[in-house]
C-alpha cells in the first residue's frame, strides 16, 4: 500500500470504522459509448437547427406580412440645439411607387450589375457571395466586402430595425427567403428600387432622379445619370454627387465598368458616360441651420457608425452643441454679398467658418459656403487649402517656446539668408535681429523659417500633428513654416488647433453631437469631452500675448471687437509669375470665450479667379461675425498661469555673416567677359554667390557660386548694361549675408538699346476709403531731388514723383520721408492699395520705388512666395 492509503486506513480505524473504502474503478471509454455520444449530439444539433430554421422561416413570413407596406415604424429623428430646442426633423423625401413597366430595363440592369450580379440565380441568399466575402474579409483582416443580395437589402428595409446583431442578420435572411417564395424577381427589383435610400432623406428611384437631376420621367435618364444613382447604395453619403462630385464620378466609373463586363453596355457607351462631369444645381431651398444639420448627420455616421438610413427611420433624438443665435449670425453674414470680394464672373468667391467653444470643444456654429444647399459641398471639412501665415504659431513659434530655448522676448534672426537651397524672403525688409513678438506681429517670413530650422522640422511637424492639423509625410520641410503643405488644411482643423492657445494649453476634440437617445429614450451615444494637454501653460500664455499684439497693431487689426482678441492672418499668393493676386486669405483668432477660423477664396483658382484683397478681408469678416456672437457670452479674461516665470532664452541668434566689400567690375573686350573682384572675408568654408541683373530685367538672378574672391561673366552681351552684387553664404549655419555694393558696367560694342523706364510698383493715389486704413511699415529708398504731391502729410528733403524729377517738398498720405540723393527712408503707412510688391535681393531700388514709397501707401498684407512642399511657388505666407 502507498503511504497515502496507509494514512487513510489508520484514520478510518481511529474513527471507529471498519474496513477502508475501496477506490472507485474508472469506466472504460468504449467505441460503443463514443458512437452513442456522437449520435445524440448530432441529433440535438439537427433538432435545434430545424427548430431554428422553422422559427426563422415562420418569423420571416410574419415580418414580411406585417411590414411589407410600411416605410418606417418609429417616429422621425429629431435634432436639438445646445439648449434642447428642436431645430430639425428628418422627414423622408419619397415619391409614389413607380410601376415596373415605368422603370427602364437599363436601370434594373445597372443595379443588378453593381449590387448583385447573381440576382437572377440565387433564392434570396447567395451562399457563394457570402463565402467569397468571408474569405476576403479574413485575408484583409477587416470587413472589406459584404455578402448581402438585393433581396437581403430589401429585407433589411422591410425589417426596419438597425440593431447590429446576429439575430437581425438571420431575420434579414429569413425575410429574403420569404420574399423569394412570394415575389418574382422583377417584383423584387421593382420593390427594391422604390424603397432604397439615395442619400440624406431621399428614398426611391424616382425621388432620387428628381432630387439629383430634376428628371421625373425615368425614361429620360441618361446612362451616366443611371450609373451615378446605381453607385450610391454602396455609400449614399460618400457617393452623393451634390456633396462629393469627384468621388461620385469615380464610383460611377466602377459601375459602368461592371455593366460593360457583364454585357449590359458597350465599351463605347462606357467611355462616353465615364467622362461627363456632374454640374446639376437643385432648386434653392431655404432651410435654417442646414449646414450644421448636415455636419451633425455626418458626425453621427463617421463617429458613431450610424448610417443616414439608420437615422432616418430610427426615431433618434440628437442633442447638439449648436448656438442658434450664433448660427443665424454666421448664415446672415454669408448671405451678405458685401462681405465678399466681387467675382469677375458667375463663379463666386467662397468661404467657410467654424466657431468652437474652447471650454467644451463643442462646435457653436459653422458654414461651409455661400448659398449652401442640403447635403452640398462643405468647405468646413471637404476642402483643404494652404493656411499661409496662420500656420506660423502652430509649427514655428509655439513649439520654439515649448522647447525652452526661446521666449516671446527672444531676439531671433531676421537677416536675409538661405536655408540650403530654400531662400524665403520678407515683405517688410530685413534686419540682423528682431524680437519674436514683433516678427509675429508683422508676419515676417525669415524669423518663422529660422525658428523652425533651429528647433528642427520634425519638432514643428509633430507639434502641428498633435494639435490636429492634417500634415502629410511630404510636409516635412522648412516651407511648412509659411504654410507650404501638400494638401493643406481647413477651418475646422485650424479652429480646433487654436483652442489650445485659448485654454492655456489644453485641447478637446471638436464635436457637434453631445448625445444621441434611441427610440426608447435611452442614451445610445455620448461625446467624449476629455481634454488633453498639448503644450505648457506658459507657452499658451506667451502665444496669446503675442497674438493679441497682431490684432492690436499688426496684420490682424480689422478683427478688433469689444472683447480681447488674439489671432493670426494668413495669405497665399497666386503662384503665377508676375501676378500679385492671392489664392487664399485666412484669419484664425479667439476671445476668452470662443475660437473661430475664417477662409475665403475661389474653389478653383486660376489666373482669372484670384483675390485682389489679402488677409484683412478675412479678418474683417471674422470681426463682424464674432462681435455679434460674443454678446451672448459672459465676458471673461484670457487665462494666466500662477507664478508665471518666462525663462531667459538659452540659445542666441546666429551671428550675421560678414558682407562683401570692394566689388569691382571690368569688361575685357579681347575675351568678351566681365571680370569681377572683391575683398575676401575672414573665416573658413565661406561661399561667394554672384548675382546679376540686366537693367531691363526686374530682378537679380544668381550667376555663379565660387570659393575665390573673383569671378567672370562670360554671358554678357555687347550694348547692354549689367549690375552685379555678391553675398557670402555660410554652409555651417545656412545663412547668407547682406548684398555687397552694386557694380554697374556698360558692355562696349554695338549701340546700346534704351532700357525701359521702371514704373512705380505702387499706384500713385489711393481711393478715398483707402487712406484711412493702416499698412505695414517698410524701409524703402528715397529718390533724387524731385517733387511730387499726394494727399496727406508726409515730408522730406525732396520727395519725388514716379520719375524722380522736379524739386520741392512731397506730401504723401502716410508719413513718408524721402531724402534726396537716392538714400532716403520712406516709412510707409496709410491705406491699402491693390499693388504689386516684389522684394528685391538688393537693398538698392530705383528712384521710382522711392517716390512711390513717399507718396501712396502699400497694402496691409502678409503675402510672400515660398518654395518647398508640393505647391512650391504657390503656397505663401
């Protein structure tokens, strides 16, 4: 016996028992026992399957009988504003059912080819399609293909519930099989076409034809229109031709391809129908709050997985963040044509605006365009454009302060320089250093790019991404500092990003839906309002301090209202050589209560469709709207951190590169070259860059780079006059010096052709309403002894006219000083004029430039060409 058995025996004797119990014998697993077990298991499974099938079949027959004639079983879905006031009801748009003989066969063929090519072969459930879809889903590890037949889709409409359960799917199958037992294939496809959702609240093929094409008689639909409608069941919102014409056209091409492959249309018919562009505009309908309502429906679909069909028939109650007064103010502003630049033709200047309550993240109001139509194209999130200088606080200034190496009091580089091959320029001139606050206020370009180069492009890129800006992989370059982005951004992203400055460094995901209650009144979905800290309090505080100055005395002055305002302008230039107009204008700003972003521009900018105005246009619109909206909000102050300690910057500005002196030029007739020489500078590894301009040319261009203090121009032509200057480039710091003195030489030989007289870059007199508006300061050269008059009270020793002729005191609106002999300084101010301002790489300028500077004023703008990114040369500050 084992030790355990002996112990048990002893315990048994001590307790007075008799013999210890014998251990139980294990029952052997025989073949007969296994077979009987399998038999009963299979019998039970078959019984359950038969019972389940019988129940589903009977239930399918019952549901089909009860619901076949109904379109909805719940009350309509209702939408409420932030105070629980009803603002909308999703009433279904449907027409009377169309008889089968009134539906052309090509329409039926298009839907069969697209949705269920084995429609005429299966009995309601296509096991082959289900299996194929399952295999693809397994391979892709996600739901990439559905297995529902047209009959099942019809069954889903008949069952009228949207719970995502196995029972619902099984019920769909049971109704589908019941349909196949009671209806012919033609009856099924006809019923399907009369009930299916075509986006929004539109149901049925005839209602869709009328809504999207204005066609009541289905026989009048063209092939491309039929294919457009057949493309919609896969994604009624995504492939809505009114809202997403390009995606709709792309999906239409897939439908036509399927129809061709299955023999319904020819190759020629397919090709013709593929290329037609959708341009139908439905009759204008006036529905208050329509843009916001459409955004709410999109958010319910994208964030909570509810389809438009679910919402239409689900009997939901949707509680939103909309402020009715604010939304009405925005809609009225967009309806007023005086708030927008007048278009050159029938294509209007467009715009978008988003207002967010930064304390909650709730969207207070929005508008996606002028004359917005239900389910129309929304520029709030469907369009992406270059943000220009409005991105500077996000990618350059804030991350630089966040690094601890800089503060708003830092002196940063403002010297003319290149960063490798990237050479941005300033609109308002250059200096060795500039304070960070002044650089942002004046919207200078060099400091923003220099800061990004100092902290690293990756740091600025990651900071922008953390704030919700949709930067792409190709945006990782220094042009990002000036808005150089491959795809751009939108007003929703920009407004959300700026909320972090307004709240002291915390950001909440912007949302429009607070909660959704189902038909029983239970809360089915609720917004997440958790805040994330994205920057230090001290960083947000310093950014707010600097951006308040932008509004008080910088490029954003027209956004002033009765509340404290901080913000930043942005402008994108045309991208066309010699064209000074703009593609995009922005203003993004915030009060202590609300944050808002405004964009204006043409949807399809080209040489003809460009803005003559710059960012003050958007700033003025922002101020007009927000001045009214904030009246309904208790006045607050911007947050200020306790025990604020702004650290002294530990990193100093890179020392300016020494400029070249003593440049001389001499023409050697025997070799036909211009020999240039200059005094060498100290230091190792310096590179000399030689620039040349023929006097009839507008700008200098780089001629050659050399490591020696001399160079030769072998391309100079006889009879012409050339100007040269030299700079020093330091590869170690990526910094370029100021230009040297200019050397001018006339190439001897043939009779020189006269050079055209340079024309003023500024119109000589402003319109009456322009003189009162301020412009940025800019140092410009004066002219030779001359005289000229303009309106205002500028003065100087010899203000000149456009030709630099005459003698006397000039009077210019905007405090212009012109010191004769061509060395004067004109401190420009006054009004905004539609002018072309082209920064020159040389500090020298023509007398005409000086004359213009002393008289009329330059526009208050922050435009500046940049290179880099996908839109090199188009995207600007």
